[in-house]
C-alpha cells in the first residue's frame, strides 16, 4: 500500500492477487465502465477502464491512487474523481500509452500529484 497516486490506499480494501477484471467502476457521480485490465506493480499500479458507450467506447487509465474502495461482493471499484475529471484526463490509447513513461508522468500530474512517482519502469 502506498501514498503515491500509483499505489493503493491502505483503506481501499484491495486484496492481494485478486483479479479485478470485469469489476464495475464508479466515479463520485456515477458509473464509468468496467475494468478491462489492471496491474499491481509496486508504485506503478493502474486500472484500464472500458467506458463502453459513456465515452464512445474509449478506454481510460486510472492510477490506483484514485481508488477509494473495492467492494468484492458487488464487484465494484469506487474512485474519488468525477466523470468529468476522468473524461478530461489525458487521452489514453493502449498501443501508444500503456508502456510510455512520458504518458504516466502526464497522467500523474493531471491527477494531482504535482509530478509523478513513476520511476520509468514499463507498466
């Protein structure tokens, strides 16, 4: 667990080695989609959310530091950002950004870290 935007908060309820694929993702003001991919790499953890029709079928990458709670019974992940904040985040293209340190730096800055703890290791 971590205080970094790229690490889970201790209070999130994250269980080690649990598969989050398919979990619904809830912003503070409604549903944004479901988890398509996730990574639990130390200090570079993230979830990729398939937004379905909400943003015309695009995906968004959220640092796990935005996760406030994981409800394993309901298979839902709650994040501390609004739909508008997520929609306005730097655009994510899996083939272009998934292993791009410059993108993760931009994303870390956008989500309010004032910089990013990402150390340049590939996601």
